[in-house]
């Protein structure tokens, strides 16, 4: 897929962006990785040179070669997610409540009709989109969004049949909604990932103020849940038979999970979540495990910097694969398995909102051994990261409302 490039603009995003990254932020790997591994190269220097390129393109140096950043589409308002259809076209969500189709030539469609009403306030709105595992036969997609209620709002998921030619959703049916709908406009979670068995993982935020509910098994707040495409509960969910527990729960003790992907070798769910003033985490998100929030965290309270909870580790809490302090505000995550960038095979990519960069994490099995911070020259909030069927890496630039493609430089 090679779209005609468009000129890169420099207008500010719809939301205020935090300050740029310091030269070196503290990057801590989970206790299972010795400190000497950290000191031997966890941080690779971000590229320092921008090379000449055609209009609408930016060539930057990285530790593994030059990369060309190509603008494929622009003019979006708060784009949040990207999903590929089997023919290579893309679905793009805009947080105010619009779903659009992006053609191979970079043309954006009019808004697709039939999207449910959303609570488009703060961090809420239309959020993730995922294409069903049998889309070629049934045309099913799923959307996550902040659903308005009489009391407030809650994270919800609908399934729908996509009429590509008619730009319309049919048979729209809600298959999940959080059991609590507190007031407030933060921490919706909302990443959607289909497991290899066809079940659906949905990440759910703690909704900020009622954060203690992340530890409660009778609540959906601060959880990852696993459901069927029909909205049912898989029989092998870890709490499916426990009295007093929500049967949809897969894991608990999460704060605000905005990145999720399946490990390409193990098929296991990996997620990342925002910490407060430190303590952003990447986790192997395993059934029935407690990930600590808010009792066990590396993060600190906003404004005061006071300690949260009782400790940074605890015997009954699963430690993160990696944690960032200071926080990078991670969003979007993808394992790279393509051939366009053979030097990146096996790497895990994470977007950063706060530091406006793309983090490439080198893995040794299930351990992160090195981080390279890329695209700092771009200076834009990376909201989503996806590998396309073409083997390229695709980015959602929230600041400028663009879809970007990475090519070899």
C-alpha cells in the first residue's frame, strides 16, 4: 500500500500535550531481570538527525537504520484506533463518535452510520475497533466506547455487521458493559483483542476516583475481561464458577490499560497500563492474577508525590515485565513479525503520549532487555501502533489527526 504523501503540518493537537521527553528517563525492568542487564544497554539513544525527504515524508535515523515516516491520511479529530480489513483497507475511530473507512489511496470515507451514541467527554468517546476473526464470512466488527448512562458513563462493547459499500453498521448489539457507571471522564481502558480461540479480551479502566474497586472481584472496574463474541462467559474463565465474583474477569488490579496484543509465539495476552507519576507497566496478563493496583504500585500521587498503597512489590501480586518511571503515558502496542523491517522482528512497539515518541523494546524470550526511543523528531502523541498486513508499521498521530506509515528509509 503506497498512498500519495501529504504535507506535514505543525498545528497543535486538540488536547494539551505534556512537555517533551528529558534526555534520559528512568526505565526499570521487572525484578526478574538483573540490574546489570539494564546498565548494559536498556536505553539506546534516540535518533538525533532528520534527513532530507519529499513533502509529506520525514526520514529519521534509528539505531537499526533509517526510517521514513509517510503521512497517509490527515484531517481526523482525536483518532484513537486503527484496524485492518482483509483487503488492506482500514477502519479508524475518532473519539467524538465517528468511524471511518480509510482506502488504500489515503482517502477517508464519510462517517459510517449506525455507531452508538458515545460519552465524548474527557478521555471518553468512541475508542477501540477490532475486526472479527471471521470477518470475510460474517462481516462482524466490535467497537468499545464510553456509553452514557443516567448516572454517568461506563465502558461498553458492541458487535455489528459492517456494510462496507453502504458505509453503515447493521445488527448493532451491545455484548458487554461495565457493571458500574460512576461519574467522571477518565480511565476507560477499552483495548480489544481477539484470542486465537475467538474469545474477546476487553481492557477496563478503574475510572480514576473509585480506584479501590480494581481489587474487588465483584466489580468490572480495573479489570481485563474475556467474553465470547455473543457476549457470553467462556467456561474456562478463572472466576466463572466463584461465588461473588464477576465471571467475565480474566485478571484484576489494573489502573488504565490502553495497550494490548497477543505474544506471537505464546499467544498470551500482553498489556500495558498507565501509572500515576511513574509506574507505567507492561504485563503478561494471565488468568486469575492480581496486578496490584492500587495496593502495589511504583507510581506516586499526583501533585503531592505521596506513596500509593503499601509497597512496590508483594508476594501475591504479579510483577510487571517492565515499568517506566517517569511515566511515558503509553498507548497502543504491537509485536512486530513482518519482513519489511527484518531487524525489528520480535520487537514490541509502544506509543507514548507524554514523551511523544515510539518505544521499541527488544525481547529475550519474555524479558525486555533493551529499549530504543524512536521518532522523537516527530514530536506528536502516538495514540495507536499496528502492524499492517503489508508488513509495515502504522501509527495513529493524535496530535495532528493523521495516519502514518513507517517505510525503510
